[in-house]
């Protein structure tokens, strides 16, 4: 990671399943007028089937998914677009793939207790990730280190508050003319 990051043009919203990545990511993208990519949509079908069956992914399963997310980020950067992408990015080595030496990509960590997130997952409908895999998510989680310069937001705050905080943090030092028009 570079020590001095540029103003963010792309945000990677990370956290365990059920932390609110999609809800928060969509809302932040809408607020800022940035593109949005649901990272789960980039999973190969085999990964979705494995998780639906209640089996956690391993590093080999994640490799093509992380590469697809990194490719989407690089595509946006090439075109001069700003965007928000969701990705659990539970381990530092996964974040190194999707963020790496991209100084204009900012990590956002949605932090919450296993109990709160478990309650949210239990009430979720029509999602491929079963609540039974939450333990494996927390076991794999490596919270961002200080040098990753993540924006950390507690998921126990109201969604509107979280979105406003993140939008303000991401817009700091941001020149809206640096992004190609997205709409």
C-alpha cells in the first residue's frame, strides 16, 4: 500500500456477510453519483452454489472472484469513472488484490458484532449466503490494519447516518470533474 493516498475515486465496501455492504454501498454511490457494482454478482456460479450448500469458500474459490473485482476497478479507473464496489475482503491478502497499489481506491470497513450481524442475517430472505456461514466469516476476518487507511463505520448506527458519514469522507478532497459522467 502506498503511504499517501489520492482523493478516492473508487470505494471498496468490505465486511462480513450481513454487515450491510450492498445497502450502504448502493446508497453511498447514489449520494455521490458514482457507479455501483455488487461484488457478489461477480462470483462464478460454482462459488454461489458452494455457499448456498452451506460450504465456505477457500482461497482457490475466491481467486477468480477477486480478480474479477480488481478488473472492474481497473476498468473504471481506465475510463476515469468513480464507483463503489462491495467485497467481503475479509483477509489482508484479498484486499491487496482488489486495492493493492491503486492510490485512488479507498477501503471502507463495516464493523459490527457477530450477534448484531447474526440477527440481521437471520431476518434476511432470498440471499444465497446462509446464516450458518457467519462463524466462518468472523473466523477469517482480519480487520484492516492502520496502514490500510480504511474508513471504519459501525453498523449499529442508522443507515442514513452511515451513508452521510461515508459520503462526506469519500468526497473529502474529491474533485467531481476527475470522474467521467456516470449518468
